[in-house]
């Protein structure tokens, strides 16, 4: 066996066009072994296309990419032995049971039937699907399919795992469960590249993030670095009337590096220090004898990210949180 | 070391890849055949339709159709056999389109498996279905008065020819299925291609009864060629040249359609 490469995934100048659509416009990525790398971007940014290229499903028009030091274009078969893929849309046979789906994938990855059977059971257990294991997948709910799809990516225990929007369509509990699985996989030494549209998810999971838009990486860094650059949360206080709001704003001037901004009965203050500022604001108001009626904290959203990175909102900006059902295979 | 995590599974090449190809093909063929149990409509449709044709032509239209020699049911059954495998081949298109639609094939593409096994397994499972359907139709034929006038060996050869033709057509419909990616569309797209081949053929009526302009096509198109060969093998008469022509069609179709199916599969995501 050759010595372990330091980079699990490396991509240089990857380009891919679909007719006139430029899906990838020279993407560079480096993911060290053992990292969780997040690819963040709005609809149509090129996330799925990038994952397809890196998993040998799609050939790039130009550029080079390697997984564990092997070229995705010239050594595709050996790359496939090293990767697990859970695509954006659950890829399962609806007329097989959950267990049969996992075993089929297992037998297609050259592991013995006995081992495949055992791992299928373990994975069903791990993804809380044991009870549904013998039911046809066509009777599964969206979230159950999603979990089974992720399980199917892990049957052959690949060292490099690609997850395309793994938690879209999951309920909060399943989402937290999945985050735990991802952390476990990495603790076992796996490298994970995942895409997401959720800032919170990227924040929780990723060691390193790349923000991608219109097929190009427009920012890269740790979540903390990016958030610092991407701007700030906004604290909004509501008061009984305009006069109180104005008084409150005067009182609060100087508590933060950013000046308070009055809009009618509301006062907005940008914060780069999270809850610390919140405590200070409330204490100041309390000392001044003013009581706010409402309090809202706006965390930086993906839209804010783009706003601050590109100076313009995303073209078809989707609501960043729990967007409506965009499951199901889109028309192509 | 077999169970050590995060090992990766190196693929094999050349001769060493053969066991992998065999086991992948077996796994996928089994899974395809399981579909006939899980979705029995697939098989019911594939069998009810030709049975209805047999009954309709044997008992309703048959009396009005004059055939050169022998009984109409003996003329009809070879036509029905061929019709069965032609319509059955659409199943190949539907199966592949469904696997593309569910994204199953995208998953396959990222797996360290023998990729040719996807097409091979599809052809094999459709071949198995054809064996079943042809056997069934033979029994139906016998029940309504059809008789083999030659010998069992020639009849067996006729069945092999039918199965070979079905497999050749499967390659064409594999291409169609991958192209349209939508099972319903696959069904719809296949019909206009097949209908003229099946109906403007010698399957149900002698070509001589058709208008003059249609006869050259009806007599020489592949479906008629196979029907003619099957008739010669089953009803008697000189069969060698008919069988050679039909075989040539099968080989020719595979030579063109197999590379196109493989090419389409490679391109498909
Ligand atoms: N097979 C295809 N044929 C034509 N255009 C495509 C194809 N796949 C992707 N595209 C286009 O490429 C661009 C990038 O698409 P991609 O699916 O990679 O985006 P994404 O970041 O995954 O978006 P989403 O968040 O909606 O999943 C889009 O403009 C899309 O329309
Ligand atoms: Mg996508």
C-alpha cells in the first residue's frame, strides 16, 4: 500500500458546462484527510455538479481532481472503491425493502454477502430504521428514504464520503442524529465533503467551508473566520412608541462599535459579539428605566453571506431555513 | 483485514474482474426478477395482451383471413410469439428509465462495481421473462389448436431464435429507456416504433393481402423476417435461408444497438 496522502480531496480548476450554462467555472478545493469540509451555496451554485465530478459520476470539461491521490478521470475505478456517495435525491429502489436495498449495494461493492447482511442490520439500527427494514421503500416517508440513502453510502465503509444536502427534508431530531453520525464517521478517520444551504449546519459540522456561487468559490475559511467576514447578527428591540425608541437609541449609543439605528418603534444594532452585547444592551436599558416590548436576534443567514460577499443578493435566493419541499427529482 | 474500517475496495482489472462482473450481474438480475413479484402488473400486462390477441385472431378475425396453406391458427402463433417478444422488449426501456429516474443508476456510477453488469443484468432478466412468456404462449397456442408440424429440435431452434431476437431488441430499447429517462415516456415512445413493425408484418395476415406499396416493407422488415423463419421451422418447408436472414437481422441489430446502449449508459447520469 502506498503511503497515505495528506489531502483526501484535491480539485484544481474544475470546469463544467452544460450547453451554455457554466455550472463550474474553475473550482479549486483542498480537503485534508479527516476533515469535514462544507460546500455552501444557493440553488444552482454548482454544488451537486462538483460532487458528481469528484465522485466520477460526471466528467469535468477540464481541470484535475484527485481523491486520496487518485485521479477521478484516469483512475475512476479505484476512486470508486474509496468513496461513498449520498446524492441530493435519495437513490433507492422503491420496490425493494430497506434491508434489500442496503444488501444490494453491499453486494455491488464486493463485500461478502454475510458481511453485507451484518452491516445492513447495523446501519438500519444506527439510522433508526430497524422496524422499517423489511418494508418496501415505496412505503417510506421522505425522511426515512433520506436516512436509508445515507446508510447505503456507508455499507462498504468508504474512507471518503460525499453528502449532498444530507439533512434537507429531515425533521430536527433526525437532523441532530445525522450530525452525530457524521461526527462519529470522522472520529473513525473518515473524510467528509458535504453541501448545505444551512449556515447553522455548516457552522456545527464543518472544519472548513467554501462558499460557492455561479460555479466559483467566492470565499473560503473556517466557519468562524467566514462569519466574522460575513457580517454580524442584528439585535432588534421594539418599544411602546417612537419617542421611547428614540430615547432608547440615544441611551444605547456607544454600547457597541456599531451605532443603533431607529426605525419607527424599533431599534436595530449590529453585533459582532453575540450575546455579550445583548446583556449589555438590556442592562443599559434597565438602568435607564426603559423596558423593551419585543426582542429579536437575526443571525447571519446565507443571504447575508452572499450580500456581504458579492454586494448583491443571490439571484434566486431561497429562504435559508427549512425551505419548502424541494425534494423529489427535479426536471433535467 | 477484511473487516478493517476505511480500507477502501480496490477494483480488479482484466481476468481478475470477471468474478466481480459475474457476481454484480447475478445480484442485479435477481433484483430485476424480484420486480416481477413485487410489481406483478408488469408481467400481467406482458402476458394478458398476447393472450387476448390469440383469442381475438383465432376466434374473431381468423375466419375472415385466408392463409396460403394449412390452418390459420398455425399461421397465427409464430406471429404472436414474435409480437410477444417485441412488445416485451419495451420492458427493458421501462426498467432502465425507472432506474435512472429514481437515481439508482447515479448511485451505481459511484460504486466500485462492474458497470457493464447493469445492462447485462437488464437484458438477462428480460430474457428470463421472455422464456416464461413464450412458454406460456406456447401452451395457450396448443390449447387453441396450434400444432408443431416439424420436430421438437426445430421447434427449440425457433424458440432460441425468438429469444435471440428479443435480446437484440432489448439493446434498442435500452437505448430508448436511457434517452427518455421516464418510464411512462419510454412506453409511449416505444409504441409508434413497434406498432408498424408488428402490424405491417406477416404476423396476422399474409403480406400478399396488403396494398402493393406496403408489401416490400412488410415482407422484408426484421419482424417479418423472424416470423417467416419461425414459421418455416415450426410448420415445415425449407428453413435454412429464412433462419440465416433472421439471424443476420439479430446480429445486425446487436452490432448497432449494443454500442449505442453502452454509449448512452456511459453518458447518462
Ligand atoms: N444535467 C444538467 N443539464 C443541464 N444543466 C445542468 C445539469 N445539471 C446541472 N445543471 C445546471 O448547472 C448549474 C449548477 O447546478 P447544480 O445542480 O450543480 O447546483 P446546486 O448548487 O447543486 O443547486 P441546488 O442547491 O439547487 O441543488 C445550474 O444552473 C443547473 O441548471
Ligand atoms: Mg444540488
